[in-house]
């Protein structure tokens, strides 16, 4: 049997149109779920919309849609899960930017919520976005899954958001300010602070498919763990190398706050791999049940 040629995927010709379509889809769904600015309390609802509908890459909704698509789930059945993870992400950014946390004034190229409104409103905005995420998962009518699976999705998102996930990772990040921590501790922090919600995005997409096998879910979970860590590594690099106008937030803010980031000793040398060498490993998780192995243009072949 002849071997199949690797499928070369380029972001320019294949990924960008899909990214754009997912971004447009989730933004339309978010618009429907967010309270209108004219409904009381108007200031809070305006702030919720400012924090959520202000651009962004929508990476986490993309992972929901892409996972569901790989498992044969119609896109409209994924809107609820995509909105839920983005609402949690938006709430986390509002709180991260507060003076008691990262104390930042710019997010996605616009004034942060506490600058555009005030600190008290920003705190309430984060609270309201977080609870709205769970309401969406509870009430979303397009989710064609049994009630037990819906409850499992709610549990997944709660675990990813709480003390054993994103909030816990932020706590570790704050504790490490001005401290020297080793690579294992840094990786643990990243896995919780950033990786947990990315992992939940993939798992929610997989749970939306009633026909997904255990092997498929395990492969997707492995993929999500690796890409979550790789995402934070890249974010650390952009904090140093990126430009404020491009990355949409203040360049060098983490360094200025003496926060722990990926050590330059390995992150700044090509190929930029994760501590465990897993930067490219996440792609292999898809291959057991795809038609051809994927090779990204310009990436290492191993």
C-alpha cells in the first residue's frame, strides 16, 4: 500500500478563512447572549459588552469549533460552548487587568475595563461574565446532548476556571512575583493559568459529539494540554518581542511587574520548544483518526 503524502497546511490559504468564520460566528452568538446596553443596570451591561465585544483572536472558541468539526458536530450546536469559554476568558482578562493584579491600562488595543469605566464596575463585570458563561451552558437550546453531558460540560468549565485551574494559576503567578522558581514550577503555573481553559475548550467541543470514542477524547485531551502550554510560551515571548500596537496590550508589562515568564535560555532559541519538547507534539494527537498526517509549513518534521 503506497504511503500517503503529508498534508501541508498554511495559515494563509487554509487556516485564516476558518479562523475568520469561527470568529464571526462566536461574535454573533455573544451579541445575542450579552444583555443589551440599554437594559438596567446600563453601566454594567455596557462594561460587559466593552470587555467581550472588543476584538480578540477568539482562540478558545476556535478550539471548540475545530474539535466539534473534527468529530462531525454541526457548528450551530457548538455556539453555546464557544460562548461559554470566551465569556470565562473575557472575565479573566477584566480581573487580570485590575490594579491589584497586573495593573494594565490597555487590552486588545482599547482601554481596559477599569479605565474605561471604574474599578468597582470592572470587578462586577468580571463577576457577571463568569456567571453568564454557566447560564449559557445551562440554557443553550442548540446543544443536542443529554442533560448528563450538559452537566459534565458545566463541571469541566468550573474546574478549568477555579482554584484547580485558571484562578489557581493566577494565584501561583502572583505568589511568584519577585521570586525565583524552577522550570517545573513555571510549567505548573502555565498549565493552570492558561492551559486549563484551553484544555476545557477542546474537551467541551469533544463532549458536544455524542459519538466520540474514548480514544479520540484522550488524543484530543493530550493535544489540548500541549497546545495550552505552547500558547503561554508564545505569549511570554510576545511580551518581550511584540509591539504594543500589534499585540494589543502593553509590551513588557510582565517583566516590568517582575513576573515569572518563560526562561530565555530555551524559549528564544529555534526551534522554540516547550520544556518537555512538546511544541509540535500536539499535532500528532490528531493523526490517528485523520486522513493524512498534518505537517505545518515551516515547522519541524519531528
